[in-house]
């Protein structure tokens, strides 16, 4: 028993030491981050700029790009990109190729994403599903495909921001199917790229305080849909359903919401700088203590709790 205990401690110590090993000479390396207007991407662009990376920060809006440029160094470059637009992705990829030249692109952080209305499926039409899937999954794949030759040239890193919602769907709508898709794409890409020395990592944040997960905004979108529902569907759910559901979601948000978003950016940094990055990063106390363990439990337990 003593030998077994010592063996476990030795393996754990070895893993910790391996986890802390860093890649050398990363100053001046190029990285491309999507979704830098606000949230995780915005903080990541600022931090990586300070750490000496040459950051290409893509923003959806001119306002977001100007605000980011105003608080970062001259080395950081912003570019407007809507990941739903294939032509725009191709143009940005060509611009990045001209900038990095023979050095290639060390890091790609696929962070851009939207929530869409998380509502019961029979409240929604196909467009409610289409937009999150177009942004969170198709856009992510499209950006990756266009940047992949530059990543392979540098033997660099791809970091895909998924969610605990990519392991456990706890509401209707397009967000969860999109994140399940990201998980599948990430795993197949990681195996495809292994032979080329490209590391592919997936980050699974829990519920963090960002514009994406603003409870008031989500409930407002849901209320608009509720008010447009046919009378028969409203009758099926009951007039009190919306208020009860809103109260439960507010309670869940208070319990689970992580206010500090920096742990997600720290995982991005580890994925970009570690000699041995992890395949998956689970971030947030709610993700580690509740959502991730629940995702591994039998379905009847998941359904009962949710």
C-alpha cells in the first residue's frame, strides 16, 4: 500500500512538472484571435499583447476594434471579421499570410461565439437554430480551414473555445448543438494534426459573466419569443411557466456564475505556451464541481437534476 501510494504521488508530481514546462522563444510569435470586441477574446488580446506576442485581433464591429486598439500597443493589429462571411474569412487569411510570411502562425484562438435564445424547442423556428450554428461551429471550422496552412508551417497551436454546453445540453436552441459540434470537430482535428506537430486544444468554460451569458438579455429574448407563441402552445405550458422559469434561471445564475473571466484566458495562455498543452481545459468552479461530473453520470440522474 505504501508503494502504491508513493507510485501515485510520483505520477502526480511528474504530471505537474510536465504541465509547467514552457516553449522557449515565443516573443514576437504571431497569434490570431476571433471575437475580440468583448469578453474572453478582448481580455486575451490585451494580455497576449503585453506578453510580447504579435496579436491579430479580429472584431465584429469598428467600435470594438477602435476601443481595443486604443488600450494596446502598436504591435497589436485589429481586423474586422464576421465569421459567417466566407469571403471575409478568405481575405483576412490572405492578409495574415502576407503579414507572417515564412514564419507562419503560431496560434489560432477560435473564440467568437453567440448564445442565441435558449428556449424550448417547440417555441423556436429554424432561424433560431441556424445563427448559433453558423457562428459557433461553421464559422469556427471555416476560419480554421483557411488558417491551417499557416499553423502547420509554424507547427503551432489551435485553441477552440467550446463550453460545458458541449458536453451537456440543458436547454433547447442552437447553442448546445453548435458546441457539441465544436467538440467533435476539435477531436478529429487534433488527431489529424498530430503528425504535423500541430497541437489542438479545447477549452470548456462554465457559466462566466460576459455579454454572451447576460441573464437579463437572455430572458428578454426569451420573452419576445414567448409573446409571439400561438395560444395553443402557451396553453400547453401555462401562463405561469415563463415567470417560474425566469426565477429558476436567475437562481441558477447566482449560484453558478463566475464573475472573474481571467481563468479562461489563463487556459488559452497555457495552451499556447506550454510544451505539453492539455487536450481539454475545464474552467470555472461550476464546471469542475457540477456540470462536468454531471455530464459523466447516467442519463436518468442528469434528467432528474436538470
